């Protein structure tokens, strides 16, 4: 699968306005201080005109074993935060049924 390449030029303020969140919240998401909600992710996908799998395409190749190990580590971390776990569940569900 060839990833779609799109170029957008938005200021942080413009992009935050388009996805209906504050600039401070967007900044905190970008820095990893806030977690992206499923609703905000859907708005980002809509504004950028991409599907969720296109947003998360990585060039680096992993073996299936490495990917599953990483996912298991992330799930252990997420178990303590039901809100984040629910968001990840929604993302996985969306990707799995493309």
C-alpha cells in the first residue's frame, strides 16, 4: 500500500480551530501531555481528508512478534486508564474493519 502524501499549511491556532479544540490543548497533545480523544481524532481525519490507517503509516518494518510485544506493553500501560483504553479500542476497531 502506498501512503497518501498531503501537504497542509495551518498554524497551530488555525488547526486547533478547525478541529474545535483550544490551541493549548492541541499543543499538549503534540507534546504528549494530553491524550487524543476519539472525537478529536475523527475531526483531524476529516480536516486532513485521510483515513485512520493513512495517518498511522510508518516506514519502519516490524516483525509480527515485535509488533505484538509492543502492543502488549502498551495495553498493560493503558489498563490503568479506561478513557485511553476506550480510545485505543475505537482506533483498533476502525483499522481492523477497513
